[in-house]
C-alpha cells in the first residue's frame, strides 16, 4: 500500500474513533434496566459507552433526585419533600435514585457522568440545585469525571461559574449559535438531531471555535449515520450498541 494511502486511512480511523457514544438516561432499553436507574448506569459502563447521561431535579427540601420528568408517580419533585418520593420504585424495581447514589455508583465505574440539571421553576431554586450538585460532585471527588448539560440558559451560566474551570458545560436548548455560546465559555453545543439537521453548518462553526458538538437523541440508523458523516463528537442515543456497531463498521 502506498504511504499516502496508509496515512489517509490512519487519519480516517482516528477521526472515526474520536466519535463517542453517550447513553441517554443510561442504557435502559435492555433486560433489568430502567431509565435513569443505577442499573442503567452500570449497563452503560458494561458496554464501554464513553458516557452515560441522567437527569436531576431538586425537591423542596433540597434533595437531589434522578428522574427525567418533573414529576414521578404523580408527585411534582420540585415542590415535594423527599419523604414523599423516597419509597417510590422504578420500573425495574429499584428505588428512585438520589444523585448521591447515582454518583457513588458511577464512582466505581469508568463511564463519564453526564449530569443534566433540569430547568427549575424559580431562579433561586435552580441556583440552589446547581450549588448542591457541584458541591456533591466535589465532595465525592468526581470533578474530573462529570460534565454538565442543561436546557436552562441561566442554569448553564450558574454551572459554568460554580464548577471548576475547564469543567465541560453544554447547552441543550438549540437556539444559540456556537459563536454566541463561545462568548459565554461554554464547552459546546448539545442539540437535538432536528435542530442540527436545520443547522448543519454549526458543526464546522463549533469545531472552528474549538468547541465540541453533541447531538441527541439519535436513535435511527439514518440519524446515526448523519452524525457520523458530519463528524459530531458525541452522539447521545437510546440504542448505544447499535451505534457502537455502526461506528466500528
Ligand atoms: Mg436528559
């Protein structure tokens, strides 16, 4: 084989391997798992996923709880006391996890912990949530393993300010261009596949600014291939093993 061709192939394989898989709400679509469960985090780690994402809310009495929706079992997390939620179970039988349990579980694993702070209904409550999340991550010695994502513009700024310098914080909401976010010191865009298909130029724009690009929730092979072809850095998916197969092809 000619040296130039070998170099090109090497470069292509390096570019391909730079694309990373993030399990959306953990790896839940598999036996014994459930969305945002401890098990889903262990499962994500077991398949070698680069990262595993989960969602965080804070109760009225300051407990950080892992759940996607604003409510669980008919109880609104933000306005509830922890005692109203602590005995609730997930679909796989686990108790509704706290952030502390999730992080302690993650500490025993290798996968990166992608913490999504949900937008809370008051600025004060959300700021308190951000403070507590960052403090807990520090207390558990996980600062180098955690990245933050949020739909909340103010929450993004709060996390950026509170977390140690260099901690990746990504914005999810989709309306700001990479250059607008770059001025805020955000690590990159973490936008939906719908938004990214409307603004594919944002991928190159972000990369030119030294920012990363994450796309969610990429479940169809068509969308996975689109992300792979466009060279996005992180692909967040409910079908991580299928994505791993595509990345290895
Ligand atoms: Mg999420």
